[in-house]
C-alpha cells in the first residue's frame, strides 16, 4: 500500500525540531503513550530535570552578573554619601562649638557649674533613683558591651564582612577620641566647686552612644527603627546619670553624643556591598520613616525649647541667681534629650538610604522601574 492513501499536509512555516512539529504529532498518533510524557525514572526524565537545573543556575548566574553591573549594588548613591559626610562634619563642629561656649565664656562655665551643683539634689525621687541606679560604672560598661556585641554578632551572622570592618574601625576611632580629654584645656574664668580640670568628652557617654551606633548600623531593615529608639534612650540615661553622679558637666555629655554620631555618619560614607541590604530586599520602610521623622522633629523642637530657656535665664547665670537655677537644669536635661533624638533620628535616616538606595531621597517610593522598551 502506498503513502498516497495517507496524505500528510505539512505547514511550510511550522518550526522545526520543536514541540508541536510534524514529527511530534506523527509520533503521538502512532504511540499514544508518548503524549503522556516520559515515564518516571527514565533517561528522558533525568535529562529534562538536569536541563531545568542547568537553566535555573544559568538564570541565577545571569542575575548576579547583571547585579554586579548596577552601581547601586556596590556603593550607595553619591548623594547619600555626601549627606553622611556633610551631617557628620556638622555634628563634629557642633560638638566642639558647644564645648568652646561652655569652657571659654563666663556664662558657659556658670551654666555648667549651676547644673553640676544643683541637679543631683533637685531631681524627683523616682528620677533620682533611676539615675543613681544607672550611674554605676560597671553597669554602663556591661550594658554597652552587650549592645555593641549584639551588633557585631548580627553582622557576623549576616556575613557582612566589610561592615564588620567598618564597625571595628569606628570603635577604634571612638576609643582614640576619648583621649583628647587630656589635651583639651579648661581656662580658669570663674571660681567653681567642680573639678577645674577638663572633663570633656565623657568616656562613659561615648561608650553608650558608640554601642548603640554599632547595633543600629548592623541590624536589618525591620529592626533599624527599634534599634534607634533603644540606642537613643540608653544614651540619654547614661548622659543624665553621669551628671547626677557629678562625673561630668552638661557640655561634656552633649559633646560626646555629637562626636560619636558624627564619626558614625562619616563611617557610613565608606559603605560598600556587604553593608547594604540585598538588592531584592531594598524597600522603603514605614517604621524608619515614622520613627526617623518623629525623632528628628522632636529633637529640633526640644533643642529650640532648651535654647529659649537658656536665653531667658542668661542674665542670671554669671551671678548664679536663684531664679536661674531651675531653668538651667530643665534646659540641660531637655537639651540632652533633644540632641540625642536629633542625632539618632539623623543616623537612622541616613543609615537607611545608604543600606537601601531606592531613590535619591532613599526613604520613600518603590525601587526605580526599568526603562520602557521601545519597538
């Protein structure tokens, strides 16, 4: 019997060697079981599985290769690094500006002296109990080491090796900066009951703030806002407690907070891949937006209120007038809370835009969409 009795109509435009070709249809007609696919465990099944695995591996390698071509996977945006450098330098300048005003002016030394003498005996009973409990050298060191240690462990678990190096350099620099206490002068302008030697910056306050910074820059996105709140609260507790214990003056504490956070922001300028979020997880954070905005706004308002109170009591500072004592103490505590809130709010915001460079601001919006393809 000839083939003429079974004519086959061929499509001249049909793709060759593909599913749906004539050969596949013809084999399916003569072997109906072939349409059900290869039997499990057969050579064809293993070949298909190997091909799928190879395809997935190639796709993953391709994604990693394309990611390496994206500059945002290697370093944060230039604008983010510039912001870190600018705000870091401004905080360091502010730290030394506060120190100069409180050391080289009569009103500044009088202000520090009034708070140093009067704050321990004028706190509410509950606040005095808390501050005296915190004002234990061993406790400050122990809690600070735990906070900083948690940050280092988190970075190690996440295998962020460059970030671990950043944290180590930051810690060494902070330790070195505490030694400037021996170099900074304190001229004799007024007669004081407090020690005449320079006491700025406060080593315990710097330790507390540095440990909080290590925790904040190491944790992933979901925990950044909480780390900023915890770190800011611990810094304020230690800062006020060392004044209640008469270890340090107000200017010492303010200088310490600003110095450490300023150095931390400069450290973030050198952020690289391991210090950033994974490309697939870089999203805007509602918690960072809310907590950062509250900390920055509240910090600015508290600092303005503190400055206003100081301006009101300024005429009575150099004569230690009794009516200026309460205002000096209130402005001191409020100022420390405000500076800590502003510093940690700024650090939280800038840490997020260096770790998750979504847009030029880094805090709002979705990741940039790929360019539209034109035909």
